């Protein structure tokens, strides 16, 4: 379980294909604090630490993960948003995030709002939706929806988030990972028989 509050940005320093699996080697300021078998969110994707080196660690993405996320687009030098699993009793600064990506979206526009930026995303999965002022996770970042439409939403990004996440690399056409709000998903499932 995560909160969507990014702790660090890591850099991909190695990619190794093994059958259908992709091993990602990541340089991160969190490396020395990690343990093997620990869950870490990478652009919103929960992956297990399988090896720790001096300044890097390795996680493995299986075919299912690669098919449903933007991890397949990573290259050496790509930046990834990182968050360790939350501890029971910690403050929940973002919202409840599982690290189970629902799908991807494409960045439609990035608008400079004179001190902040409005990012608009489009997605094709009609099973999910956002709500105005509700929560959504984009590349693992907990955000508030500011303009919800069918298959599209916008978020406002403050300078701190732009500087301290990989949002600084997102532009029109970029693919991002989405996790829709878990409470909204459960409510929708509960209400479906009555709609």
C-alpha cells in the first residue's frame, strides 16, 4: 500500500531481458535503505526488490506488467518516481494507492498556468473514470482531478512536484501509468447492479 507521495526519483542504469521478464537496475538515493523482498512503487507500479548492489537495486517486471504499464518504454537514463510502502500509523498525505496500475494514458497537452502547469491526459479504458476533485495516480503521484470528462482528465502540477518527480519529462504524447481511486472503483462495482 502506498500514498502517492514520491520519495525520490531513480534513474534506470541497466535493463536486462530474460525471456518475457525485464530486469530493471535502478540508481536511487533510497538504495541503502531497501531490503530484498521489499515492495517499492516505480512510476506507480508495485515491484519487488530482488537484488541490492552498492548504489543500485534490481526489480523484475513480468510480461503482464509490461503489457499494462509504461515500464516497457524505459531506457537507460529514464527517470522513475519511487515510493516505498507506507508504514501502519503513518500520516496518509496522498490517498490510498495499491501500486496496481489500471492502464496507461497519453498526455494530450501541457499548459503553463503562470506558476503551475495543467497536464491533460486521455485514456481508452471505459471501465474506469475520474471525478471532479477526486484522486488519481499518474506515474505513482497522488493528484487531484481538476477537469473530469469521459476518457479525459486534467491535473494541476505545482513547481515542487514538477521538480521532484518525472513530471518534468512528460510532454504531449508521453505515455503514463494510471491508477484510479480504489474507493471509487469499489463504489462503482457496488452500484453497478442498481444502474
